[in-house]
């Protein structure tokens, strides 16, 4: 669970959340995505970005207002 203060949803905070999500996806799915890229020739970064967005939407956020 991620705790965020409502006033912390600045552009910098959004970028930080995207970066954390990207690192998490790369850590969890990086090898399998790389294997898929090697087999199909797909773009690694675009696949990671897609999974990063999906991962971000599966988190539970708590907003303290």
C-alpha cells in the first residue's frame, strides 16, 4: 500500500511513482519480457512502459486529506 498526501500529486511525485513502478516491473518481469523481446523482436521499453502503467493501477493508494 502506498500512502500519499493529496497535495503531493505534483508532477515530480507522479514521475517518482512511475519510476518506482518501472523498477518494480523490471525486477519482477524483466527476464520474461526480455525473453519475449528476443523471440519476437518487440520493443523492450514499450512493453515495460505498458506493464508499468498496469502495475500502477493495481496499487492501493491511501489519500490523507
